[in-house]
C-alpha cells in the first residue's frame, strides 16, 4: 500500500473517530447520545432541589442526561409526561434507585440499582426532577 493511501486512511479514521466522539457525547463528559428532549430550566431552584441537582449530576446525568433530558441510545428523559407524579410517584423513583427497574415504557433496557444513595439523597433528586418537570408544564 502506498504512503499516500496510508495517510488518507489515517485521516479518514481520525475523522470518523472525532465524529463518533462528538455524537456519543464525549465533548460534554456524559458519554451518551444527544438529548432526547429540550428542557426549560427554572431560573431558581429551591435549596433542596439545588442539593438534589448536585446528586443528580453525580449519579444520574451520565445516563439520563443533563437536566433529565435523556440521551438517545442510553436512557429516557425524566422530564417527560410518563414520569409525572400521578403516573410515577416519588416512591417509584426510590424503588428504581434501590432495586433497579425493568424496562417497560422505553427500549433502553433495564435500569440497574444505583449504589450509594440514601433515601434522603433520592428525595432531594426527586425534588430537583419535579421542579424541572413543573417548569416544563408537567404537573
């Protein structure tokens, strides 16, 4: 193979690698796909939601995306009418974190349990998610 062909193959491989990195979310550090939904973030969160946001960013965003917008090919958005309080109450979130949950609304696969979160941590995360939901018309 000529040196010119090798150089072309290297450039093409590098371009494909950069495109895959950006498409899979490498630029934002979450490692997933593009957001599934657009989320309006409220101007101010309650103190409990601010604490919940920190826990969410550390424990949940890698799958469910920034501001619970979901990630294509990874996990669903939590700012979605399926997760409104009347359909998925707060205890549903507690149980999902503690025990995991079988896929039933989406085709992302089962959610494993999340280690290291107390019930109080999850309450704070739920508060953050519920405030995001309300800011997006989900009551």
